[in-house]
């Protein structure tokens, strides 16, 4: 059985003091919880402080982006060894806000996923179609291309460490998620494609759903057999909301 994962994407929110307040509250609510993996992804400026505040915690630390080079003349970028140095275990790669707002291409995502794995980081590879792509009937083509490129340089030995997040772009940040059935169908499809590429190792890849997951909507996804947790944006900025999403995901897994 796959251990579910709930990751909070704090995006470009929270100054260091606010980030520390949030992580303190999350430690109180979630530390030591077994059966579910929890990761928070603060902005770069808060990573080191939040990393220190998470010492001894069961909550993991993730970044929101990584460059593929281990160092070099890449102004404004951050390398995987730098993320490891401040305690990161995970990194979000290919988020739609980077793909569609900042020009990140499939080829860049491909290199970032490989670099993350090479440096011991778990990549949370985001894939998802826009509303226009969905309405044009291109959802599966888009997802296949994003996933195919994202894992193109991943060897079979590393495949099981991958996390894939299905994040339909039309459902992000607007309070109107996909349905559980839809998320389950797509998660199953992604796992089938991973199986064609990696064989049995695909069975252990976690596939998350992301897009307007809140304490009110999480039940819809937590109960889906192909969905192994959530990537949470807005609701991850409030300790109680995020904690209740984590508990719902765990509760659905342990329920008979
Ligand atoms: C996200 O940005 O990854 C996300 C899922 O955002 P939200 O939960 O706010 O829709």
C-alpha cells in the first residue's frame, strides 16, 4: 500500500516570521502522525529557518523550484545541493504557475526532475491541462506529453521515488475543484502510463490531486483509490485547514 502524501505549496506567501508561526502550529497539530507523509513547501527565503524549526519533526521540507545545474552562472536560480543543505527532502517541479506564467517548458521540467533525483530530492512533478486544452479535448495528449517529458531521464531504479501531482490548471486557486471521479480516472491513467515506462515500479509512485483542495472538498479525493493524497495551495496557509486536510486523507486510508 502506498503511504499517502499531503504537500502544502505556500507559493510566494509568508515572511519568515509568519512562516515560523505556521510551521509551529503545524508541528503541534501534526507531528508524529503515522500513516501519512506531510511536506511543507515555503518560499526560498523561509526555507532555512523553517528547516531548522522542523528539526526532529515528522513534517518534511520541500522547495517550490530547482535548477538542473548543481551550481553555476544562473542568476536568480537555486541548485539542488543548496536545497539539500537547508534540509529539503522534496521539490515541486513543473507547477502550472511556472509553466504558464514563467515560460517553463517540458524540456526544462525534464532536466529538473532528473537533477532533483540525482541529488536525493523527491520531485513532485506537476502535470495538468488548461481549460482551453480541456475544452479542445486535448487533456490526455497534454498529460501524456508532460508526464513523458518529465520522466524521460528517470531510470527504473529511481522511479519509485517519484511523486506526480495531477493539477488541472482550471481548478487551481478558484475554489472549484475537479470531481473525485475525474481525479481518480486521470490518476489511474497516469499510473498506467508510468507502468508502461517503468513496469512494476510504477505501482509505488504516489499520484496526488491538486486544485482547490480544502477541508470541505478533500473528502471527495481522499476516498479515491488511485489518488494518494493532495498538493494543497491556498488552504495550506492556515494551520487548522491544512491539518484537517491531512487528517481527512489519513482517515480515508485507514477506514475499513
Ligand atoms: C497549487 O497551487 O498547487 C494548488 C493546488 O493551489 P490551490 O489549492 O489554491 O488550488
